[in-house]
C-alpha cells in the first residue's frame, strides 16, 4: 500500500491511498503477461509496473459459500442434446396437442405432459396457426352474414367481417 498526493483542479490537494488489487487470475503465465502489457498500454502511462509483485494472500476469510473462490479451470458441461431422437414427439403427437390447446388447455401444461420445452410447442403452435390462417385466406373472400360485404375469413371470425364481429 502506498500514498501519493494529487492536486485537484480547484487548487486543493488530496492524499490518495493506492492498494494492490487482484484483477484476474490466469493458469498460463504467457497469457497473463500479454494481458498485463495490454492493460499497461491502455493506462497510457498512468501506471507503470516493471515487474508486478504477486498479490498478498488475504487474511483468514470466513467460510461463507457466497465468497468462495471458484476453480481456475471449469470442467466442460455434459452434452445437453437428447440421447436419441426416438424420444421426440411425432407430428401426430403435435396434432393431438394442438387439439388440446384449441379446447382451452394451457400451453405450458400440454408441453409438460408431452415432455417438450414450452418454447418448442409454442413455436409449433404459432406455425400451425399461420398455416390454418393461410389455408382460410386461400379459399378467397366470402360474404359477411350481417352486412353482406366481401371479406377474408380468419380464425377468430369465419362468417363476419371485422366491423360486424366487433359489434
């Protein structure tokens, strides 16, 4: 720990305490030297360290798991891909799931019972809704049952135009 004087723009003088702090820990000394030279170049002469001293070991720290030092090398994660593709639901399974969703069952409950992620089922359900809407639009316009104007039917309103369905 060292002290230095620093003059402020308003003319006052400050005493500044400089404490060494561990910035990073490296398993390879060559990489540590490269990062140190990069940091010294970035500092632009603000800090000069010809031979950095190792940081002192901290005093006996409490055995708090929140402040526990992590290992320097992390073991690779296990493969998160499914073991085999036979466990994946088929198109028929998804069609049955779509019927359950249309009957009012929650998307998350259906996904849980199928054993798929909710995001996967939500994406498939959105694609199914787009395809149903596209098929309905390909049939062309029909006449509204109330005002008799031509309109393109949708999933939410198959026999009334938007104006009449709103009323």
